[in-house]
C-alpha cells in the first residue's frame, strides 16, 4: 500500500465563489474535474505541487444545498516560507479575506483564515514545498489511543514528525514512514476533557493512494477496518472505509 495522501475533500455551497476564492487568494489552479449528473468535483492545487503533494477536492452538489461544518472536522493547513507568515497574512487581508486569527494572536507561529463556507485554513511556516501547498489536515478524535492504533495498524503510519502535548490537548502528526516532507500529514487532535464531536456534512473525506485497489482493500479487511463502500460497489474505481470516529477515508489508485 502506497499510503500517501492524495487529496482532502470538502463540500461547498457555491462552486464558482469557492473556485474564485482559492484561485485568487492561494493561487490554486484547477488540476482536474469530474462532472456527474448530480454533482461536480474539482481538484485544486498550486501550479508546482509536489508529485507526492495532496490536492484539495471541492465537491459541489447541484442545486440549493447548505452544510453544517461540525466540530469533528478541524482544518487544512497550507505552507508559507518561514520568514513570510506575517507578509502572507497581510496579503490575504489586503485582498479582502476575513480576519480570523492573526499571527500575533497565535504567538507568531501560525495564523488562520476561513474560506467562503467557513472551512478553517491554517497558515504554517515551512521552508519546503510550494507556497500554499497543503501541509496537513486536522481532524478531532475522541480516543487518542484508538486513533493512533487505527492509523498505525490499518495504514502502517508512524508519528511524523511527532506530537505536541499541551495542558488540555495533544496533537499527533501521522504519515507513512517513507513519505517525503512535501506530502500531506494527518493531524489528530485529542482534547483531554472527554468531549464528543459532531461530524457535520461540510466535511467530506481523506483520500489515500494505493498501488492496487483490491489488494489494499483485502489488507484493510484483514486488519478489521470498517467495510463501508467496497471496490465492487464503486465500479472498482475507488473504495471507502472509516476510522474509529466515523471519518471517511477513500482509497484510490493514482494514475
């Protein structure tokens, strides 16, 4: 199993507005599109996205739909150079992006903005990867031991680069052991107070690349991953499982 993240999917209520926002502010370009009878998927990323970098998939369901973000879904994080956090944030503010959490309020370590649908986007300092490329996706989990065990056992992930232990929460960063630093990582956030979360429907899924769809699916079934949507039910184009909290995970062979 390859295991590298291919993309992260979120749902949007106005496709053209969302496309304009990501193209204007993060300099994303359209990498691909799938038009179906009832929905449209558009894949976005920087012009020079790394071959193992992840894309952003915007899903637009045709018609008038509204979505709830939920609090199990956290954010995506995008990269800017180490010395360009404030400059990058100021640029977004000058372009009319909503002021959500500026660098000063975050100890000048990161910052946050929101897209037109309210999805949170963290800005992190990295001296690798294309500017605005996706660094990680954060989801919240209710049991850290179960979540770590899931990703370690089912997908053979390791903590990479590690974890952040605070007074009230912990962040665990997970990725395949041999993943390049430009690849997207998964941030698991565990709050110590035992809270529960609502999934919402604005959050879609994570997508993991595999070398052989049927072999990867059989391995997951042997490891007792949830049988959610098997390859046969998806015309052998992809498949879906879920983690212990119900976050959906797509399996896809990258052409």
